[in-house]
C-alpha cells in the first residue's frame, strides 16, 4: 500500500512538472511583430527610393502618356473622318492606327516591366536593410521570435516603430 502511495505521489509530481515546465518557459519567451507594409510606407529610405524611381522613369512615363494621347487623338479623328473617306483610305488608316496601337501597347508594357523590375530591386535592398536591423534588435533585446506577417497581434509586442527609427537613422 505504501509503495503504491509513493508511486502515485511520484507520478503526480512528474505530471505537475510536465505541465508547469512549458508554462514557466512560456513566460520567458519574448515575441515581437513587425509590420513590413508600414516600413515600406513610412520609412525614409523607402520614400527616397520611390522618389528616385519617379525621377528615373519620369521621362519615359511622359513619352508613354504622350504616345497614348496622340493615339487617342488620331483614333477620334479617324472616327470623325471615316464616313467621308474612301474605302482604300479607311483601310490604310485603320492599319496605321492598329500599328500605332501595337507600338503603344508594347512601349507601355516595357515601361511597366522596367519600372516593376527597378521597384523590386529597390525594395529588395530596403528589405535586406530592414532584416539586418530586425536581427540586431532581436539580438540586443533578447527576442526569441520576431514575426513579420501576422493576422492578429497585441500592439504591446509591435516593434515596428523601433525598426522604423533604426531604419531612418541607419545608412
């Protein structure tokens, strides 16, 4: 009977330790959350990168917009003049408009692709800098886990503001 009682007490102590150990450990666990969209929207380096891209692509954007306006004007003029045109002239102008439209679509597509590629390059550099800063904060402040995408988090664990400050001052 005594051995059975001692076995029961040992089992109860072991069960208590098994249940209590994760709870004690969880209290020491330090978690942080960073909002990457906010970093891209509010950081000085992100704004500088966007301004750089605007300057870099402003001329091409104007050229594409001008080409679109010219095409639109020619199409409107064709619609207005087509009832009084000969069949031959109408066919020739339609082919010219179709060719201009293909050129415009190609220029527009190339512009978007080049702009997206450059934007991705700039944002990748910013993301690398952000990741370096997040790692530094994690090591300095002894975080166990920092998450960048979360469905929900308590604002108490949001470290985005600290990352923004560090990102804005880092060079």
